[in-house]
C-alpha cells in the first residue's frame, strides 16, 4: 500500500490529483492549474513542491568523512560545515546505484539525501560498507522536504526568516532556522533550474511550514506544484533522473556528470572499472521536431540504430519538444532521428542545459 506524506491533507485541500509514485501518494498536478500553469509559475514567480518522498540518511562518528567518501564518486574532503555536494553512489561495476546530495552538518556528521525509489537498496549499501567504520541511521520517515523554487524565492523566504540568516551560496545551507515555530534546515538547492530554497523539517511540523510558505508567497503568485511540473522543469534545466540518465548497468563515465567523479582520490567503490572505462557513447541535448520522443525511443542515423532517448518531453517554457539522448560518439555530429510509433522525428543538437535562469 502506498504511503502518504505528512503533507497529504494539504495536497487534497489545494486540489491535488494524487497518484502513486515511488511508493508514495503524491500530486501529479493540481485542479484548476495543471502542469503547464505550474511549470510557468516556477519560471515567472514561485512554486512549492512536496519532496518528502526523498530519503535522508545520517552518517556520523570520528571516521564519518573517510567512510562516506569511500562510498561515493565525488570527494568530500575539505567540505565546510553548511556545504552541499552532488555525487553518484556507484556500485562495484562502476554503474550507478543512485545520485545523491551530501550535506556536511559538522566534521563528524553528514546528511545524505537519496532518491525515493532507491532508499532501501541505498540503505543496504551504506550499512554493508559503513559497519564498524561509522554510524548509520535512516531518518527518512521523520523528515519532510519542501522545495520553494522560482525568482520570487528570496522575497517569500525573507517574510519568514531574516534575509541575513538565509544561505547565500548555491549548494550551501543553514540549520536551526525558525519557520512558523519549527526548526528547519534550509538549503540553496533545487531541481528546477531556478534559484530557490529547500526546507527540511520534522514530520510533525510539515503542514505548518508548508502553509506558512504558501501564505508568504500569496502576493507573489505562488502555486502548489506536482510531479508533472517537477519533471518538465528538470528536463528544461538538463538535470538527470535516476532510471533515465543513470542506471546500475551504465558506467557513470557516460552520464555527463564528470564534475562529480573524482578519479584522483584514493579509492571509492567501483573506481577501477570507472577509471578503466572508455566511453563509447555521449549524452546530448536535442530539440525534437514533429512530435515528442520519450525515454527508450531508438535514435537512428539512416538505417543504423545509434542510441536511445533518455528523457523527453514538451518544454512548456521553451515552447518545443526536447530530449536528452545517449548516442555512439561517432554519430554525435551526424543527422539523427528518433523513432516513435513507427515514425521518424528529426533531432537537432541543442546545448545543455536547454534553459538557464537569468534572474
């Protein structure tokens, strides 16, 4: 049976069209709004997302940094208190178990945010490799994550928290901030291509924090946003999604996140196959003409199948169809088409990200 997040009643109040996703009942869109309206609200003003289905782990102890560093592809040595880093969680073959965010709470304590569908297998990986080296706790059921995204994010948040207390640097956070009487960890992170804040709070405080943000954002046209807009926004921003751009069988060197793969550090799980791997494919952004190409659609150059679509959608803000594709390197500059229901849709190479915020 699907779980309800602590914000379920708020979604019903605002007209959420609830669907099951990653084991949770979550709104895909809201009555009277819809994906396009919600998407454009985030690009123009602000949107509020329930991201409580994500998982949160705590890794702690005197050896926490070294123990955690061995599990991930990025290097967390030298992080400062209040810093966030993006990383891949590799498997022994060099594929991806997940992509994650690491939050340094202090020198001996880290929070790791993982994707909802991967909580169980990620926790098993952490327990297996951290046992006897650092303490591990899965706190996912006790933590709510609410994402405020869009150009009005700072004006809205400043009505709840003094501006000087809010994190200023992208991928940084401040802990213990008061929002509607609740203590929150507030980070300058997001998954939409817009600036914004993400609020971590206790499950018992979820409704009060959510409603306080909605009220503060009323004059700026804030809208509740669902899974549909979250996906179209992340695709416009060129951001990967586990199960699409990442899989357990695809070497992480082919995922387009080389900035988060530090092969120069001492060691990490899967390092040897990652270092030895010679990529045959490249990830590209494309505009799709005459239709929409979804994930798993074949990519062709003439009669040759040269790759596949990883993610694809109609981009509401840009006004045309987009996709990320994985194609053999030697075909990356040649004319390509995606095959959709027996039709060939012309593809035009486009730089990633498709959309970049200017405000």
